[in-house]
């Protein structure tokens, strides 16, 4: 009985959670037996749960702390640890000072000199670049004005744009054309006085121009179009006669075009080339070459000059004579100016390929570092005794790049391969390179190169 009373007293003072128990808890102890058995609600020791879930408090998360530090530095930079760090030159200010009107410190510049130069790369830096920029601006303003009239049928905007062009750039390269457009725009707007003003300007400063003739004679434009159409029809008839084999008639028409349409007609270069082709058919190879040379000399920077030059190359290079007297047909090789090119270094004797590759590689590094040229070697020969080494340098976008390599070699031979061993440097297209491999010799191609590539 005393033991039972002590147990009841202990249960009345402490619960499982360490707090004073309720009466209901105390009453539950009455079910315990008098033989010392533990009651179901007897409090147990409280232990720390070391394997429980991690805390979600941000200060206990290293990743969150590092992320916050990076975000802070990205926005504010590396700030000194002090009070009132947001303020400019106010490190000792009171926490209770009024912060209104206080500016934050500007972020330090992150651009270095190279980056600034890159940003200003498109800004004109010299007199020539300024002139070029001004010309491009003039061209853009003129195009804008003409588009307003031609495409949008907005004559008022056309006038506004072209007047501004001439105000900003007096005497610009588009002055005549802009004045004529202003003449047309004011005419369509019913502003006769302004139209007459620009007509007078054209007739005074650009007397005899096409626009002057059109203003003086409204039918001149139609007559000019008819003249061009007539010239085109005349050339078509001459070319048709050539195609039909009537070379004498075609030749007479080509030579008569000067009297019919003037020596400065727009198709004079075409007539000259067609005349040369007829001369070749009627008078033979030598007369043909002479007529083509005349086209090349008189009509520079024209498609006809380029075509005549190609014809001359083919005429001069169809058959070549090798040093031994053998005749070779070079028609198997084709000139392709815009095709991918290689450069061959063709040796006439056995050499130490490793030493040659090193020399060529050093030359490429010195003069063509940015091209990233690759070097390989092959052997060509119809028999084992005839096999000769060839270095293949790859690759170049077109003939111009390959010839640049050739001329660089010519100017710097002392830095190229040892000249004690005879060799030839030959730019070549991929297709012609395949033909060289089929022939197993670069001798024939050398004759083609000298006639087709070298002036």
C-alpha cells in the first residue's frame, strides 16, 4: 500500500512531456497492478533525434549562402564591411539619418581598352572613313526619297527627304537625280512654281544631260526607249546571222553599228566581241587572236573583256610543246577561277621529304599563319624509276588566294625550300589535281599553268 501511494504521487507531478499531468492521466495509473508493472502512460526519457530531417533555415544552407553572396557582389560589388554601405561617402553617418536624395555609388566600369575599341569599331576615325560614311548616308537618304515616290506614291514625303538631303549635303553625288525627282514630285503635287525651279536648276547646271532633254522634250524618254529597243533588235539580228553561219553578213552588221547607233552606243563592247568571232571564222586563227586582243585593250572591266581574255587563253594553250619537243593536249585541264585550289611543290629529283615539310611549314607559319594550311606528300610516276615526290598544300578558296601564295613564294624564295634541288610551285584546282593524278605526272599541267595563270 505505501508503494502504490508513492507511484500515484509521482504520476500526479510529471507527465510524459515533463509537464504536470492532468487528472485524467493520474486516474489512468489506477489500472496498474500492485505488483510493480509499468503503466501504459508511464513517461519515457526524451532523446535527441540525430537522424531527423535537415533544418530549412537559410543560414544553415551553405549553397544558399554562396548564392546570396554571388548575387550581392554582382549587384553591389566588393563592399567594405561598414555601416551605411549603401551611401556615397557617408560611412560614418548615423543610422537614423534621412536617406532620401542619397545616391548609390556607381558601379565601376567593366570595359577595357580592347572592348572599347571593339564597340567603336564602326565609328569613322579618319577623313576617308568620314567621307565614306557621308556617302553611304547620302545614298540612304536618296533611296528613301525615291522609294516614297516610286513605291508608296507619297510625293510629300519624297520632297521632304530629298530637300533634307540637299540641305545637309550641298552638291552631293545624287544632286542631279534628286532634283529631277523633286521636279516630278512638285509637278504631281500641282506646285508648278517649285517644279519650274528645279527644272531651271537642271537646265543651268546640267545642261545637255538626259534629264535636261526629257524636261525640254517630253517625248524624248519614249524616243530613248525606242532607240534602245532598236539597238537591241539590231544586235540580236547580227548574232542570229553568226549562229546561222552567215559570218560575212554578221561582220558587216557589227562594223555598221557605229554608223547606225553612234560609236558610244551601249552595246559597243558586245558588237566588238561578236566582230572578233566573225573575223576568226572568216580570216583564221591569227586574225581571231588579234581581234580578241583589241577587245581586251579597248573595253576594260567589262564582261566582254573577260570573255575575250579567256578565249585568248584557250587559243594559246590548246596545244603545248614540252622541252623534249613532245606535243601535249592541254584541253584536259579547265580554268576555274572561283574553285577551291591547292598548291603543288613538284620536285624533279629525290629529296628528304621531312626536311622539305619542315621548310614549307616554317614558310606557311611566317606568311600564312591564319590560313591554317595543311601539308601532305605524294609520289607521281608512270614507273618505279620515274616516281618523284610532290608536296601538296591545302587549301585555298579560289585562284586569287592560291596565286597570292605563289607570288609570296616568288618574293621570298630564300625562306622557302632549298633551291639546290629543282622544283616548281603550281597552284591547281581540285579537278585539275585529279587529272594530274590520272596522268601520274605534273609536267603537262605545268605548261597549262604557265599559259593560263601567268600573265
